[in-house]
C-alpha cells in the first residue's frame, strides 16, 4: 500500500479546495492530488453547502486517507468564505489552492516546492493548460511571466490552481467576501508581503473552462476590477483608468483571437 503521512513540521503543503455542486468533477480533482509524487500534504475540502452528491463522493476518500479533511458549510456562503475556512484550518508550511474542477500534473507539488526551497522563493505559480468540460485539452496554454511585482500582478493574475505561498514565512492571508475575483485580492495581499511572484516555467496544472462559471465572462469582471482598484487597493484615478483600459483590451484580444 502507498505510504500516507502528514507531518505539519516537515514542509507539509496544505491544499485548499472549495467546492460547490461539483460532483461531476471533484473526484478527478482529488485523484490528481493523491497521484502527487510529493506525499506530505493535507487536502482540506470545504463544501459550500452543495445540493448534489459531492459529499458522498468525497466521503469515501476521507475514510481511506487521513490526509483528507471535509467540511460542509451550513449555508451557501460563496467561494471567499469557503476559501477562508480552509485557510483557517490549514496547518502546513505551504498553502496551495486547487479548484474542484481543475487538475494537477503528478509532479506539480514536488517540482514547485523544490523550486521554492532551492531559490528561497515564498510566493510562486506555474504555467497551465486549459481543458473543456469533459477534460479534453483545448490547445490553449497560459505562460506566465518569469517574475512579477505588485503592478505585474495587478495586470496579470496567476491561475488560482497554480499558486503556492510559504505561510510560515509570510503568514496566512484571507480575502474580502466578494463573489468574483476574491483570489485576485488574495494575490494582491500576498505580493505586498512577498515583493515578487515567481513562476516555475512548466505546465503543471489544467484549468477547466466551464460555460456559465463565475470567471467565464471576462467583460463582466471589469466592474469588479474597478472596485478593487479604487475602493480596496485605493489606487489613483490615473492608475485605475490605465489598468481598466489594459483589462478591456486584454479581454477583447482574447475574444477576437480565441
């Protein structure tokens, strides 16, 4: 039998997985975690009061693997609340995130943790590809910049399921309860403490593109960006207009050339 262990004092990775009505996908997401060559992790699945059979699917893994924890919220509270609940419970040196409909490559944790330790990087992400609702590769790669500062993250948000940060060095970060772009707000908090977001130049995650998902309509996110710039980050009017214009052209180019 494959060795299972959880040692929070030896470079353990806490994996936060919020989920809501993801019975169709969550098992494959869990399997991609269990297939990791890096074994010292805890997987914290926070169910935002799903109405489907997500709980029964997760339960069989909770019963057979001590590294997996399942929490079901009493009421549907939104992704930010679910994410923050997982962060509260995390015990690992490193905190990572995996959406319940995304997937990891088997060497993801091993390569990324080694990259962080070898280079003393505290905030990192990876490149990733995109898959359709049935898990088929749609031949779209997202290649991140080698490194980004605060304004770099403002302009280019890393893929949620690719990020790892060192909570022992930087502390824990939580996000305001907004429906969209709550992950973006978290990265902006972390970059202020870490100074730099570093990218390991490999495709190590798969992002599932789903119709009607919270992040699927890029144009609808523009008002959220404006609120983040002006109300939360308190950027100048000039910087806010410049960044909003950047996101508009970025969204248009993706729509035209997809």
